[in-house]
C-alpha cells in the first residue's frame, strides 16, 4: 500500500475511517462466546477488529480509533465484551486485554509502514500483493496476539494471584487456536480491502 502522507493529517476520509473502525471494534466486542478453558474470559471478535484497524489504517488514524473506542467505554456506553462498559470490564481478571486492544492498532500501523516501504522497493504487481499478505499475516500473528495477550496475562495474574506458568494457559494458550484463525481471516480481509481503501485515502 502506498503510504503517502496527506497534507491534512485528518482529512474527511480519515475521520470516516476512524468512525468506521471504532464502530467495527464495538460490534466485534458484542460477539462473545464463553471459553471453558479460560478464567472467566470469553471468546470475542475484538482481536479481529483491532488488528484489522492496525493493518489498514495510518498510525494517527489507528491511535484515534483506539481512543474513540476507549472514550465510548469511559462515558458508560456498553461497547466492551458482553455489552459491558470500561467501568465494569477493566477492573476484572480479563481487563488487561482492554489495554491490549488500545495499543495493538497503533503498534501494528507503525511497524507496517517501514515493512511495506521495504517490500514495495523490491516487488511489484502480484509479487508485491503476496509480500503484503505475508506482512499482514506476520503482523497479525506476532504483534497482534502478543500485544493483546501480554497485558491480559499480567492483569490476570494480578487478579487471580496465579504465577506466570499457571496464568499463561487460561489467559493466552486457551485462546491461541481461535486467535490464529482470526489472524488468518484478518490478513485475508486486509489484503482484499487494501486497494479500495488506498484509493479512498488518495
């Protein structure tokens, strides 16, 4: 994707992207299924939404998307998992994931830009598209899962008094199979949406 810089850091298109992806993350948070292997934390599609935002948005847009999502929860809107608010979800064993949801889009967007610049210097056409997909997948699996799970593990340890070896199962490994599937779907979605979103950015 051509990461050309707009003269206006927040164009109408950027504002629309921020609103759209913040809404997507809200919707993804409402799709929750209990995970019997976790410590009271459900499967949700939030990971899909926050990683996709990082893969497709510019860093400032990704930051504002995360900020808008958190502010909605802060004012008491039920945008967190299970239609919860920031006040009901953050002070729990699973509240650390909320920190992950906040930082993940920004980290991915920042790392994606130099990787795409490098790929675009060496590839063109279909080869460039394949290189972008590999970058999407790598960022989803490596940064996306780690940035969400590490804060989740830390807060889970604090609330449950588990040690690291004990907490890593219910707060990370219990979600790993579905997280991998979500990462693959996210990379495929980003690859499909790259061209239309690039044309809208330009």
